[in-house]
């Protein structure tokens, strides 16, 4: 499996929107996204710099996505 690149929160938010999530609200520097059909929530820190790989993987795991899903979206 190829290595996951460091990405910005904007790319991660676009990925979640493409998977059916909507921006529910923003609390401070975190964007809370919700998918009504899956009843899943994702909390994404909205920073000006790239997110750490571990943070990206944790957000993906909590929303039941895999690394491959994000890699396919980026390419």
C-alpha cells in the first residue's frame, strides 16, 4: 500500500463531502461534519497547515473509512 501524504484539512473536508457528509457546524478551529444516512460524525481540525498523518488516520477510522479511500480521492 502506498504511503499516505500529508494533506490539508480542506482536502479532508472535500473528501468527506464527496462521501455524503455535510458540514454541521464549526466549533472554534474544528469543523464538525455529519452523515445522516450513516449516522456518523467526523470532527476535523481546520488548521492552516497540513494535518499530521496520525490525525488523518484516526479521523478516517472513526468514520469507518480506509486509507485506500482517501488515496483514491487524492489521485
